[in-house]
């Protein structure tokens, strides 16, 4: 799991409308930044492999 986080945008680019609605996550976008929503990197974990989670929310998202 990748946690939601702010990412700096290259010069001249602007955040998308969906990134501007990041207020649902309680995030205020500073100028020149966008919000990357939480996501899973690399697809699902192979069956039978233990899953490491940093927090309860991450564990529930993977197990859910």
C-alpha cells in the first residue's frame, strides 16, 4: 500500500480537479503541489505470502 501524499508538480503544471477535491482526506493543497490518492503498487500480493502493513488502515485495506 502507498499512503496518500502530496507531490510537487513540475513548473507550469496544475493539479487535476480530483486532486483539488483532496479535502475529503483533510488535505490542503499548497501552490505547485498535487495529491496522490492511496493505492496499491505492483498489483495484488501473491497468495500465501505474508503481508506487511504499517498501520491498521493499511492492513484493513489489503485484507478487505
